[in-house]
C-alpha cells in the first residue's frame, strides 16, 4: 500500500554540491590563505559548506556572506552556521549572484558560473567583487576530453576545455595561483551521494505511488553519467589573484 512519505531532497546526503573531497577542500582553503581572509563572499553558495569552514578557519573577526536563489539550501546553511557558533558572522541571503555589488577579500564561485553569464563573463565580473590583494576560488565544469554527442546534448556547448578556462582567466587579467581538478573518485562520490537519499527511499518504499517515476529518474541519471559523461566532463578549481 502506498505511503504519504515524500521523495527526499536530492541534496540530503551531500556534504558538497560539487565533486570535492575533504582533503581537496583543505588544500583549496590553504591556497586561498583562509587564515588571513577577513571578509568572504560566496556567489551561488547553496548551503555554503566551504564558506562556513573558511570563516571558521580565519581570524576571530572574519565574516562571510552567501547568496543564492534557493531558500531551502540557504536555510540549511543558516542552520550549519548556528551549529558552528557562527550565526553572528556568516549570513545567507536570498538573491541573484549577478546583482551582488559588494565585494570581499576572499570570493567563492563554485559551480555557479551560469549565474554570472557563463565562464568567460564570470571571470570578468569577479574582478569587481574581490578587494585589492584578495583571492578568488572559481570552481567550474570543463571538458577533460572532447565531448561525445550525448554529453553535448546534456550540458550544451557552453562548457569550455580546461585549456580554454585557463586562457580566459589570463585574458581577464588573473594570475592562477593554484589549479587542480576533481579526480574520478570525487566525481563518483558526488554523483552517488546526489542520488543516495532517493535510492534509500526507493528501497524502503518500493510500492509508493511515486516509486516507478523515481526509479526511472535514477536509472536514467546513472545511465547518463556512466554512459555519456563519466571521464569526459571534468571540474576545475582555480585560485586566482590580480
């Protein structure tokens, strides 16, 4: 018999909404010189896991602001800030990243280039969001090898190669202080945890009214990943300064 239990949030089991490991996150914060970051801005922050960690790793008076359009994710971020004792130092605001005019001495824009007009435009826009002497962490999808027709159909033709991302950063006046890419285990874990809450729900509720639709959705997503873009779509992290 069907039960009223709703399908869970896809983000429920995810620590990061990006292919990233704990070790890699620590490396990125180190390359950002987080211990000296006094003001932080996270554009398209989601629940701002890295933002909260960054402020926590900085000076006692460090502050952070996350901006996103998804109120559900922002509420999760606020809860994490409260749990970490940072409610008075980290804020989460609903709004468009493109409309943010204030800057900070450390800026994060991970997986959110689309909110700033795409990769090329993002690299120029961020110049006005970071204070002189500051640093920016950009996280952006890129092709690790030439995409097949299926990958292009899923992601469109706006994704650049890693070589192109680095070159456009140079053209925008940035110096690349650090470059690393998500490895295959990070990608596999990201994709798996994105589906994990729904997979567990499906196993527990196989006769739910929504079970067939969820099963088809999950099977299609896994098929697309394994068959179309695993090892083709990459994700680059660049720490930039100018």
